C-alpha cells in the first residue's frame, strides 16, 4: 500500500489548525469567499471579475491528492476557516505556494508568516521538496513582504509580463525562491 503524501497531514501552529481539504470543500470554501471579493481575485488571477463554475474548478481548486494540496486555516479559538493555503508540487522536487486570507479581521496579523512557516518546515522535514519557487505580482505588496520575511530570495523579474483586463494595466511578476539549505540556516539562527 502506498503511503499518503505528507502534505495531506493536519498541522498546527500557535493560533491555527491547518486542516487538509478535499476537492469539494476547497471548491466550496474558496468560491463562497473569494469569487466576489475583487481584491482577492485581482491578486490571485489578475482580474477582479468573478469566475464561472468550470473555470473555478480548473483554476482555483488547489487539490488533487497527488500534486496539489490545500489546508484550510482555522483559528484554534473557534469559528470557520479564515483562508486557504495551497502547495503545488512540481518537477525536480520543487513546489509553488499560494494563499488567500478572506477574513479581513485577520489581515495585518501575520497569518501568512505563521502558516507558511509551518507548511515549509513540514515539507522540508518530511522530504517532500528541496525548493520552493513562487511568482507574485509586483503590485501585491503584502505578499512580497511576506516572501522577504520568510527568507525567500528575489531571483528575477518578468517585466510587464501580465495584463489586468479591468484596468488595462501591464504589471511585473517577481520570482522568489527558497532553498532547503537557506531554510536550515534560518532555523539554526532562530534556535
Ligand atoms: C496576501 C495576504 C494573504 C496577506 O495577508 P497578511 O499577511 O495579513 O498581510 P499583511 O497586511 O500582514 O502584510 C504582510 C506584510 O506586508 C507589509 N505590507 C503590506 N502592505 C504594505 C505596503 N503597502 N507597504 C509596506 N508594507 C506593507 C505589512 O506591514 C506586513 O508586514 P509585517 O508583518 O512585518 O507587519 C492577503 O492580503 C490576501 O489574502 N490577499 C489576497 C490573495 C493574495 O494576494 N494571495 C497571495 C497571492 S499568492
């Protein structure tokens, strides 16, 4: 019998339970909370326009049990999920990260740093990957700060590479990378 992927594990941080999501739940939580939130949509898919069901299923459900894994971010002191964190495994032991926190009460409260630290620790410890490589819109200041804070290195910029159909704006994409060796060094410095 094959062992379940370690990314299907339930994790815990100081303030949150990170609960692995199935496809249906990921669809339901994401679509109910993001599709009509222009700020979230703009940052996730470049345009603030809501997506239809099929497109949602194709693009926004970061779960397939093999290479895409999502965790609901659930506060330990009760209440529903406040967001979802996703990991997509890629070739050569690499992975991409994505996150959305839809509950505005939690913005500015360092949710992403806490959740991502636990996910990255787990993925490296369980030998899931050796590297994270993530792209982010240069205009998404909070995300850029979060990558820097977690020790990701800015390794490139794709200039004017993406188009926002609502504003007609062309914008840059930044590429951030984190290697296992750099993460280990950071951990040593923290302890
Ligand atoms: C991205 C997202 C999850 C960030 O949430 P968050 O971590 O609560 O964001 P914060 O407001 O705490 O910002 C993170 C950091 O960026 C800094 N920051 C944010 N906007 C800033 C600005 N305009 N100028 C300077 N710093 C800024 C904050 O001060 C914070 O740093 P700190 O923790 O040292 O105080 C949330 O904005 C979201 O869900 N956005 C929509 C989806 C999305 O963009 N996903 C990411 C794409 S992968």
